[in-house]
């Protein structure tokens, strides 16, 4: 499955969510255990500066291919990865990149230079984590049974709290509440200030796709049985609820007015954030497993049969489709053009006309994301991080 990360027009939490979903789709899961946590501070990574030679460091870069996309290499960063481990999660803020590997180690890289600022071993190597979320000066690192909070700048452990349910998803964060989905079909709101569950809300079927913030304190979630809900996070009051024919295999998204659901029932839905009314439904030939995004006043999704498709978000009317590209995940807007990624080839598309502008094969790259100021971050098969900037 293609492994893009998130796009520049998303919040940090949503950005982290998309990256985790796509990495989880390709990497083996880890079993759970109750290992204790420990913390250390690391020195700067010597090879991860601007003068590093990526080829000498074992990170070959096809500069000509990246130039086709209008990008030039900036730096290579080296997070701490245990022997035999792999990068399993990624979150991006304006100042730092946070990388978690399969044995629970979290590394923080300086976004400007790639320098390794700190690293911490959160728990034992078999603990199952559900996805990091940056929140102001803190980094939330939840496992399925505990919530760890670290200072973003230093990696110091600020809080460790037990969760009252085994959780299944990265949380949506609203103030002090971290709202998770569970395999039993419950949304639970964990109050980080009090260290306890504020409320629980039951849906029909397991919740595997992370809940998202729709507007202020309103959150949205979809269960595997197609139960769609919008709740006021402050009191768990439902402001909209509906059902669709199936669950989701990709993250949901919103433009505040709508909840966009790319479903395994071979449909894309737009549902009102308040009221839960279905606005439109676009049917497809295949279950949709790639995340859809909002970009350039379009909702963009992809299926094997239709390729990349752009529809008008308020009406669902088709604006364009590029069947020749097949299933390729839209990543976001780069220099005014849409970037997609299918696990090997990156494509730039004129989002207004729906025409391919440039393509480049990028072997050795596992996932990509767009950061601030049209920067691009790539995770390699060698568990390194590369940053590129527009030429």
C-alpha cells in the first residue's frame, strides 16, 4: 500500500494521524506488554547536519528525480532505531519532527537542521502504541493502556496516566481531553488534568479510524459497522448521527461544515458536521483504502479503478479524474500543485485542470509528507529522514 504522510494544510494531530495509519498498513503489529518506561537525553546526531554526505551515510538520493518535482535535498536526519527495528510513527510540528520506532524509542529532530535533539525509550519493546500527537509544549505518546506526556523541547517525562479502557486509535485532542476509539466500539474521553475518564459513548462496531476534531469542541468518528457520530467533546452530547453501508479503511477528514468519509462500501460520503444529514454520495468500483484530502477547493480521493478523482466538496460533482494513475494517495499541495504517492512514484498534478505536471520514481523511499513552506520530508527504507525544499 502507498505510504504518504500528511499534507501541509492539516493540524499537527491530523498530520500525525495520517502518517500512523499508512505506516500501520505496511508494518507488522507489535504485541502488548506492561513494561516500565525510562527516559534519556541524547547528544546531537553528528551525520544529520547540512554538510552530511547522504551517499556516504548509506542513504542514496536520486537528485535528478527530486529535481523533476522541483525539489532539492536539504538535510538527512538519523533518529535512534533499535537493532532490527523500523520507524512506526511520525509527527511534525513547525519546530520538530518526532519519530517513534517499533521498540518504543521516540526521537526528536530539529526541523531546520535535522539535528537529533533528544531521544527517550518510552516503554518495553513489545508495548503497542496507537500514535503520537503534539499538543502545544507537550508530545502525547499513548499506548493501548497508558498515556505518556513528554516536554516537546527536552523529552522530559511530564505525566504518565493509566487509561480505563484498552484503546485502539490515536486520540483527538480537545483541551485537556484525549478522545480515543476502542475495539469494543466505545469513544472514551480521558481527562489529562484529572487522570480519569470524563465520559464514554458507545457506537455500533469497533472503532479503528481515529476520531477527528470537526469544529472547536465537536468531534467526529466512524465505526467499522458504518455508525457515524458527531459529539460535543465537553459533554458527549450528540449533535449529529447517521449510518452508512460500511466502515472505513482510511482516515476521515473535515472542512468544518462536512465530515468526509471514504468508505469500504465503495462510496465517498459528505455528511453535515451538525445534524448528520448526508449531503452527497459518490459511488466507486472499489472499496476506498487511500485517505482523501481537501486541497485547492476540492475533495480528492483515489481508487484502483478511477485513479485520482477531484470532486466539488459542497455538491460532490466530478471536476476531474486521472484514471491512468491508478490507486495513488494524495499527499497535499506543493508549490500550488497536488502531490500524490503510490509507494514508488511521486506525481505532481495541476489541481485546477486535473493534468499531470511531473513524475519521478523514488526507490528506497517509504513515505513522504509536506511540511511548512513547501518542504518535503521522506522516510527511507533505511530508517532515515530526508528533507527537501523547493528549488
